[in-house]
C-alpha cells in the first residue's frame, strides 16, 4: 500500500510540474517582447529607420521610413524607393506597434515582434501587406 501511495504522490508532483512549466512557457513570449506605447516609441525613434517591403498583389515595392517626434507628435517620413517619391504622415503608436496612412495605402497597422531581429515589424493596410527591417 505504501508503494502505491508513493507512485500516486509522484504522479501528482509530475503533473503539477508539467502544468507549471506549460503555464510559464506560455507566459514567456509576452514577457520577452517590448510592449507598451513608450517601448514601441523608443524603438521607432531610437533607430535609423525601417526598410519596408510592400506586397500589393500584382505589384510590390520598397520604402524607407524615418520617424521623428515634435511636441509629443510622432510622424513618419516615407520615401518610396521604386519611384523616388515620398510623403510625411502622422503616426499613432499603440501598445503593440503603430498605425499610419502611407503615401498610397491607407489604414496601415504594423505589429512589433522583438524576438524577430530581422523583421521586427509586419502588418497590413487596405491594399498591401508589409514587412519591415531595421535600416
């Protein structure tokens, strides 16, 4: 009888350990990402900018984004590399990334993934999808 109690006790301990490990591993990705408006703003303003690949179905293109802040307002200077044209747009920094209207696309929402150093921002607009790498 004592032997079966020890086995049952070990099974409970193993189940608890596995459950705890699953809980912790599930939480780690959220903790390892820089999140929050201030963290995202720091990434955008503290970099030399982003090189963006846009895929619009039948067409694609590359752009450079450079972020600045004046009086608490964040803007992005966009240079479309395929035709050397550009524009400046207001940016809304969110808990998980940023939103803006491009020179041609509207409603662009970019999400930040700190774990992906090569392409930390990905997103979509009304017409295109985007992948952004540090400049």
